[in-house]
DNA sequence: GCGAGATTTGCGTCACCGCG
DNA sequence: CGCGGTGACGCAAATCTCGC
C-alpha cells in the first residue's frame, strides 16, 4: 500500500505528465488528490462541483458529494432503464455524503480552480473541451505518473497500480491514524462490514494501541494492575 | 445469526478517431 | 505525425439473498 510520501510524489509527478501546454497532467492532479485524501471513488470525483466544496483559505475543508458520474455517465443514460428496475439498491439517490478534506487537498483544489476554473456546469474536472474526463484519460496519465514517481521495481509491482488503489490507500491511512472504523466507513461511503472485511489487516496492528486507549477510557492505568 | 454464493454496479483497458 | 478524447468490452468489487 502506498504511504503518504509516495502518494505525494505521485501527485507531484502528475504535474509533469503531458506537461506541455495541454497540461493534461496538472488537470488531474487535484482529481487524484481527491481519490487519496478524501478516499473518493473516481466516479465521485468526476462529478464533483465547485458548489459541493467548502474550501477555506486554511485548515480543513469539506466536500458534499451529491452525485456520482459512473464512468462517462453517457453510455447508460440512454439505455439505462435497467438501473431502475429491481429496486435501487446501494445507490440512495438523494443521499449526500459529507467528507472532510485535509488542508493539503484544499490547497490542491484551490490551485486547480485558480488555473483551470470549472466547467460550464460547475464541475471541477473536465477535459480540454469541457467534457467529463474519460476513464481512459486519467488511467493513461496515471501510468505515466507512476513511471515518473516510482523506482523501476515499484513500477512493475502492484503498488498503486490503479487509480482506485489510491482510495484504498487513503482509507488505510485513516485507519492507521486511529480513526474509528464507523467514521472511516461513513467518509468512504461504504458499510462497516465491508470496511472491516477488506481492511482487517490494517487494523490488526492497532490492537495494542486500541487496548491502551480503552484502558485510558476506563480511567485506569496499566501499571496499577 | 453467520458465512458463502450470486447478482449488479462500476472501473480499467483496448482500439479507433479527431485535432493540432 | 503524435497526443489526447471517445466508445465499448471484460473483469473486479460491493452488496444482497439464501442456506445452514
């Protein structure tokens, strides 16, 4: 799993991807930043709008995820009737998920807005022509960024192989920081069950620390026993 | 009540097209 | 001539349901 420093280096490397005037890499830096710092799904980040963000000059910001853009979003809108049948499952339509975002991501987003602004409909991330960024586009940019930021051994490894891995890395980082699982699950937008099943390893190493905290919470001290 | 299997949704990749 | 965007397909992840 990528560590915070590697994540930063990857984000920095994006700056140099396609780094001519088209600036395809820089357009995506904040996008990938969202995947890591806010553990957003790519589809969620693509649908992000300026109005959904609270970006203070300093300190923590906040993102209210109102809608997602499932991969391009256009392929299914025409024939997409199939989605409506059979009860809309995990997708609570009107649900808004609030995700606090750390200062580094606030900076990324502000810089992004300074340079690129938003699309016509207020989306933060768009292609040169104002369309939703295609999955293949950021996937390609990501590959190049990996080659720039990682040593050859890591490039050939599975380390942060897919953009989606950034999300996992972000979630793991939260857990390792001691954030309670229910809170992490809420921010990441999936159930606690899945969270614990998938990230169980990340939590194992926390046992001693958790025990200590419980003891503190009980108002006792280990040395007394 | 818990665990395993099945289904649906969504991401990543491949190949082609258009623009500069 | 090369780079980036678009569209379609295959595979993996997440959830729900069934069986024990």
